[in-house]
């Protein structure tokens, strides 16, 4: 079982007496999935903590000294929460743990941010604000998802051709299948409201986890908005694991994940209907 360390419950500003009390600001946890990031994790955490005091690190079975470093920081500074998987389980598994940790506490939602330096922590407040104020005249979103393709920023990277092509292809297929209007299906920089987390049940534990999220979000009627973020590719030689390093194999795998996710929600809906009729 994973172990965790949580900071004390913070006072609720909305509890102040009188009708003139300032409305309570949303309290979001920010989670970083981490695997073998001993060279970067301290620097990234220091930067994240500049923009939020509520930080959870999900250590997904690191073996390079990351776990010891996090334990030492927790004992020395106590400024983070840590949940550790005894063995590496995958990116999606780390985020599933972050979802559960958020729902088990009195959080209004969750921001997810990667630990590889591609995401800019200074944008964390913008993601949280977007769940409260939105980014358009539409109803408030349940999920605010980063997009590296909504806006061009100074210093943007040129993405590896195969990765950009796969992102474009899968994003277009998701939009066609689910009636969404995404421009970036894979960005890990996101804000989820509590309502969204309660509707999502992650079973895809690899890098394709976001695809399962989009299927479940669409079926649940969750509102989605995208927020532009810089396009930074720092690990051009990133491995997706074995055969998935081949672009065509990875594309086929992603399509299979979408198929399975759609089949799973269809089966769940069928079970609900059958149960309802059986109880009639």
C-alpha cells in the first residue's frame, strides 16, 4: 500500500462571521508524478512552491535516489506531501493515486504538472482561476487542459515530427469520436475540479491515460476548456517503453486505448440499464 504524508488542515476563510466575509478561495492540490528525477525534482519543487503551498509528489517507484531525496526533504522542510509506489506502475497509475488523494481530502480540485521541466509552474494559478472564472463566456469548465498549440510563445520548441503527427492524428480522432474541440490531447498540465475527479475512474496506467480521461469526460458531460501553454520539448529522445518507441506501434496502441475506453463506458451504461430494469 502507498504511504502518504499530509499537512494539517488549513482554516476555511469562508467561516468568518458576518455576511461581508470574503468568499472562500478554491483550494487545489498540485500533484507531480515523479519517476527517477533525482537531478531535477528539488529545483522543480522549489519553483512549484512559489505558486502554491499545497504540493503532492507521487513517487512512482523511483530507483535513482529520488525517493531518498524526497524523504529527506519531507523530514527537513515538511513543505510537500509524498505518496510512494513501491514499484514503478506508470504515469497513469501515478495520476490515479493523485486523484484518490485529492478526493480523500477537503480539496476543491487538482492541478497536475510534470516534473521534467516542460511545464511552467507560474501558470498554476491561471489553471485554478480558469475553473472559477473560465476563459470564455461558456459555463465554467470541469477540466482545464493545457494546449501547446493554441498560441505561439517566444522560445517555443519545434516538436519531434513523429510526436507532433501522432498528437494531431489522435486529437482529431478524439474530436470526431467524442464531439470535443481539443487541440492537444496529451498535455499533462491540467486542472480538474472535484466534480470532474468524481466522474473519472482511471484504469489506463501508461502514458495513454489522458485518452481514457477524454472518453470518460465526454460520457459524463464534463465541460472542457483549453489554456495555452508554451511548447517545450526538453527530452527529444524520450522512451515510451519497448515497442511503443515505434511511432506506428504507438499510434495503434493509442487507438486501442480509445476503443477499450469507449467499450468500457458502453458496458457500464448497459449494466446500469440492466440493473434498473431488473429492479423494476
